[in-house]
């Protein structure tokens, strides 16, 4: 299994690690700061700094075939470098911080949106360029109202934290689960719960900012009626006004 350092500290940008497996697609490590695609959030990119000054560029991160495995997928064209790697080699794993930071801002913003739209979520996507949530509902939504609501919660500078509960505790509190499409990860005996003080509390394994103030300026760019009972809300980062 890969030790998932990002679960406890989303702001950790790099770590020392040991290579445990390698193939033509990429590598596995004993520990990592790279978040693997899951829960609607895109995987991290970055680089692995190898002995001798070599650098393996990572295009994406995915979960492996076995529970607990994380695979760092190499940018194509580095096959010769991959062929030189051997399990047991030490290295430094470093994420592409700008990409991760946008994931963190968007992911936290989707939780603020959940607090403003009290309906189940049946779809989610978080990328460096936008985020979207699909709500199971029939009522219309207003872009300006939701943008103003998110701005208010950002300005309130609410602390963001996480804790862990057991599978049994989650079973005893099913109202914590807002998502219809992505269920909290089980199997390890515990589930990670995200808390935005006074705003939101729900299971989530993604990466987040420490305070809603760090979400920054977010706008609702689009609201779509995807079906009779689905409303899609798309979020973007507000561009600074031209000086």
C-alpha cells in the first residue's frame, strides 16, 4: 500500500519516497503527496526527482489495481528513463502546485455550493479549470444568487478541517452522505469527513484549503437543465478586473 500523505496535509508539496514498483506506464511509491483521480477530483501531475539529477515527469495519478495502490503515470516519451528504474531507489516526489491549489479551491467551493443548494448530488467533476456539480432537483437556480452566496461564505473566512469516523459511525449517520453517484471510500475501517465550520459536514477524501477565505473569487459560469430532475452548476475562478 502507498502511504497517502495528502489525506492529512493538502498543502504538502513534496516528500521523500522509495520506489516500490515500475512498469511501462509509471511507478508506485511507498508514500506520496500525489492525489489519485477519484471522488470527481482529477489526479495530480508533477515530477519525481531521481538520483543522478534525472527527472521523471508525471502527467497524472490514478488508483492501482489493488486496494491502496497509487500509480504515478509518466508523461509519454520517457520510456528509456523508466527502463533504468529499480524498486528500492530513493527519490523526491513533487506535485505541480498551481494545479493542486486550483483543485483545492474548486473542491472546497463545491462544498460551499452544497450548503447553498440542499439537494442530493448525482454528479461531480473537479479540474484545474472548472468544477461542476449535478443536483437531483427540479427547481430553477439563479447564477447571481449562488455566486453571491459563495462570495459571502468565502468572506466569512470559515475554518476547514477534517476528521475520521468509523464505517459503523457513518452507517449510523447516513444523512452525512450528500452524493448519490460517489460513495465514501470504505474498506480501511474508517472514513474521512470534511468540516467547514458552521456550513458543511460530509464524507470526502479530496484535497481542500484550510479556510474558506483561501477559496478566493469564484463565479457560477453556467446552470443547465440536464434532465427533468437534474440541474448542473458549473463554477469558474473569477478573473481579476483589468487595470
